[in-house]
């Protein structure tokens, strides 16, 4: 569901946040937060809102194309279809960027609230850590 660019951006942010947090505290006192990004993406009302916006944009573009189709040439239809697809992709990228920013801000707030020095992805953790997934979802509202 989440594309590779968003994952890479989130990993970079988490590494940056963790680096800042570790720089400010004794490594012996490190506390680790664990985040289930897939759960955030599936359970967050904010992410669902972004997905709804994207779906609405896709429907709007598709409906307009279907409405115009009978009155334009096949060549013109193809041009408009390509333009609509480009517009859809731009909207998708904008919304993914907003999701990324929202998750980053929530992670930063929860890390500060819970005095965490490191936040890792849940699927990378075999054992331990404080699960902050629900707290991040709450902060995103």
C-alpha cells in the first residue's frame, strides 16, 4: 500500500530523529519505541481521509473523460486521458507527501512525550520496545 519512496523517507526521518535523540542522552538510558507503519496506514482516520481525497480526484477525472469522450476524437481522448493520469499522479504524490509529514510530526511528538531515544519499525524488531503505534495514530487526528 505504501510506495517505496514514502518508506525510504520515513526510514530517513526515523534515523534522523533517533540520531538527534541519542545525541542528547546517555546511550545506557536509551528507550526504544516501536511503530507498526502498516497499522498506521490502515487504521488512521487521517490516512483514510487522504485516500478518500485521492479516490474522489480519480473519479472526478474519470467522469469528466467519459462525459467528453463522445464529442472528441480518439486522438484528443488519448491526450486528455494522459493529462488526467498525470494530474492524478501529482495529486497522489502531494497526498503521500502530506501523509509522510503528518506521520513524521506524530512520531516526533510521541517520541518527546514518551521520552524515547529511538523509534524502529515493528517488523524489524524481534522482541522488546514500547509499541507507540496507537499513540501515533492518535496524534495524527
